[in-house]
C-alpha cells in the first residue's frame, strides 16, 4: 500500500516548496508592516515649538512619588530657550533660570499666557 519512492519524492517536493512559502510569508509580512506604518504615520501629529514659546512640561515627579490622582499632571509655564535637531528643547523658567535637562516635544504642551 505504501510506495516508498512516491513518498520520498513527495517529501522532497514539500521541502523544496517550504523555501518558497517562507519567502512569500516574508514578503506578506513586510507588506503588512509597511501598511501599518503608513496608516500610523498618516495620523500622527507632531508638535513644533519655536524659541520664545510658552510651554508646560509633564510632571514626572508625580509618577515616582505616588502623590495620588489629585497631583498636577503638568508643570510650568516655561519658555523654550533652544531647539535641538533631534526634536528636543531646552527650557527656561519665567524668571530666566535655565533648566539643565532637555525635553522632547512629546513631553511638552503649548501654554497660552
């Protein structure tokens, strides 16, 4: 009932087709990732600031200290002192004191004074 020659030929054919199937799956995966990236990038809105703009920065101390849900989420206002190439900004207080750290645009929001 079992023909070993046909069985072996069938297995060799399946092994030959495995590489082709892997290539097709890889192509489909890349296409799917590119499609998701295109969808995401179409809807992303990046915030840009200029030196002199007033901003609020996220209050990271609230998360570490566990001050509870009534703690302020934003700190400030601050003034943008300098814009860096990588999307980060250097801040200054309203009194003119420089803040030593840089802040990314996603951690800032515009403040209208």
